[in-house]
C-alpha cells in the first residue's frame, strides 16, 4: 500500500510540475494580454491537468480515490487568480462527479475547498503576482490539507476512519511540503522573470540615453574591436553605428590628416593607466572638417582585470570656431591698442606742434588783421574814387554827348539845305552813335551800381511781375504779333527792383530775337528742383550755337551783330550779376534756328523766409 502511494505521488508530482510551464507561458509572459482571452484557456488547461491527476489516483481498500488535485487547485488559486481557478474547479468537479464512487461528494468538496482557500489567501495578500516565502507556503499547505483531513468526516464513519488512517501520513506530511516546494518553484521563476525584465528595461533606458545624447559613446575591446557604439555617432561623424561595428579601423581613418598621428598614439597608449583626453579634428562623412573632444577611460571587471576602453567623442566645432574668432579678435584688439598707443604718442607730438602753430597763427592773424584794415582803407578809397569816376562819367561824359547830339540836330533842322544828302546822312550817323554811346554809358553805370547796391529782399509775385513788365516793354502793335504764355510760378524772395531788371532783360531778349517770326511765342514756366525755384523764358526765335554759350553772360559779348539785333551786350551780364547776388544761377539752352530757353534759379523761398526772420 505504501509503495503504491509513493508511486502515485511521483506521477502526480510530474503532472504538477507542468504548472510551472503554464505559469511561465500564460501568466508571466502574457500577463499584458486580454484577461478573459487568456484566463479561460488557462483554466481549461489547469482543469485538464486536474483530470489527469484524478485519472492517476490511487484507490484505497474501501474504494475511496485519492490524488494531488488539492495541490493543483490551491496553487492555481494562489498564482493564477480567480477566473482560471474557477474554470479548473468546474472542470475537475464535473469530471469527479462523472467518476462516481463512495467519495464523490468528499472529492468535490476537496476541489472547492482547495480553490477558494487559494483564492482567498491570494486576495488577503492583495497581490496580482504574489511572491510567497517558503514558510508561508508551508503553513498554507498545512492549513489546506488539515482542512481536507476534516472533510474526510463527510464519508460514512467506517470509511472515514479507514481513509484517514490510509492517507493521513502523505497528506499531512508530504502534501504541505510539496505545496511549499511547488510554490517556491513558481515564485523563483517569477522573481527571475522580473529580474530579466528589469535588466531589459534598464538596458533599454541606457540605450535610449546613450542614443539620444549629443556625445558619441563607444566601448572597445582590448583588441580594439567595437563592443558597443551609440547611435549618436551618426550625428557626430555622419557614419552609422553599423559602419563602426563592421570596420573598427574607421575610427582612425576619419581623423584629419594633420591630427592622425596624434590620434593613433592616443589610441595605442595604455588606457589602463588612467583616463586621457585629446582635442582632434575629424572629417565628417559630408566632407567638412569638425572638431571633437576625445576622452578615453579604462574599464575593469569585478576582479580588476582590464576588459576594454570606454571612449567618448563630443562635437566641439562651434566652441573651437568661437575660440578661433576670439583669438583673432584679441590679436586685432592688440594691434588696435598698439596703434592707439602710437596714435597717442603722435597726437602728443601733434599737440606740441599745434601749440607752436597756434602761436605762429596768432602772430599771422595779428598781421592779417592789420593787412585787412589796410586793404579795407584802400578799398574804401577805391570805392570813393569809383563813385567819383561814376559821377564824372555820368555828368562830364554825357554832357558833351548831349552837346554833340543837340548841335547835330540843329544842323539837320536849320542847315539841311546847305548840307546836301550826303551831309544829312553823316549828321544822322553822328546822332545815332551819340545815342548809342549814351545808352552804353548808362548800361555801364547800371552794371557798376549793381555790385554796390544793398539787397532789400521781400516776397515777390513773380508771375505778376512777368505780366506787368511785358506790358511795360511792348507796344499794342507789338503785342498783336506776340503770344505770351505764363504758367504757374511760385513766389520767390529777392530784391524787387533788381528782379524787375532780370525779368525785363529776359523778356526783351526773347521778344527781340524772335521778332523775325510771323507769330512770336514767348513761354514762361517754372519748377521746384533740389530746394531751388527754377524759372524759364522760352522763345521761338533765331536761337544760338551752343558752343558759344559761355560768352552769353559776359560784358559786351554778343553772338549777333548790331545790324541784325540792336543792343549793348550788357543786359545778360546784369542778369547774371543780380542772380549771383541772390545766391542763384543762370543758364541757357538752344538749337540754332529753333529758339532759345534762358533760365535762372533762386533758393527756395522757405529757406529765404527763415533767413529773413
């Protein structure tokens, strides 16, 4: 009987070990899956194992069947939870009911008690993935199977005593130990899986940290092969980590030519002696040259054995470029400071020279002031002499001319019958020339007075001045032939009497030199240009050759003979002198035979108004 019991225990133990595999597959590895889709199949599998356990039972002499279903169902309640255990309880209970026999009711009570005690214990501990100690599992097994022993009294009295005597030893001694050992087996598996999962999570975190840092980290074996290479190498060098795994010499090849020997010596040094750093240049895959800070740190195992080198390359291109710029700026500043010092010394020398020059200038200024006073006295005397000369010309020269003109007129009126035709012609020539001489003298005196007369500026309605002057210098008969066009003209500031002379001269010239046309067209217009007011007088007369335009405004300069057009050659000279005294300018443009345009400019009347105020 005892041998048969132990044999059945071995069969049941082998079946119970399947729980570890089921726990590993359905609970630990698939614990994130949908609850019902996982738990119901798990319960069915547990129920099938329970059926197999029942089938491998041993039967006592009184016909009562006994097996390890209590361990299966209780461990299911502890580790698999409510739904799988409930499914397994239903399946095994139905199967036990179908088997029949004297212990059917007691067997079903054993299944229910084992399941709900396991579920209750799990709920009391409030753990989804319980981790029980060996002592706790043994106590649980002892309580469970003590309860099962009490259930034996549900059998008839004789069968109950016989059954208790037959199974008391394995149930109370072996089953609690089996329950504890099986539970510890599953607990250890759970702890190992949690440890593996934590290691994987830590590895994932470390990889994320290493791959998402701007520094390129790697680990070289003692032979120089890459054990680890972070994904940051792509950002730093342009090469992927797979390139370095496939070719460990790539690290040396990307070093800039001038730094290659320094880097090779750095890598070949015995890093086990301590960390080392080096700033080197390397060629990016794109072709540009970059700077990197390479650090080298030895790695040892727990026994102190050198197992490789941990390297880090940090991209310091921007930092190095900034250092180069700062160095160049410092050099430039030093040069500027040197130049400043030289300039300071030169300035001191200049200051000394300036003092000497100022002393000399003071003497020269004193001498110049004396010269100015002397020249002023001379100019004053010259002006007085010029005024006396003007008076002499005005009276002493014009008086004889009037006498000549008067006596010639008498000869022509009273002695014409004695002079004859030739004599009258000569007297007419004398008279005309005296008139021209008087006109010339008058124009010269006027030209001379223009430079001495003081300007009396005021606002001038120049459009009205052109129109009134036109009527003053023309007769009604002349105006019938002339078409005068006056556009919009802005008012200007100037000496009214002088500006009347300018307007009279320009209009007279335009009328005189267009007199040969059947229809004379005189146009007057203006515009604002560069803070100046410009006025134009245009005619359709004979015009002039532009190569002689420089002679237009000179005294006694004429481009046409007196026989063609009368005049003294002083009018335009007066215009130029008046406009220059008003800080303006004059000019003319023409095409021979197509008329001429004379213009003069004056400062903007707003500026003039400010000066007057």
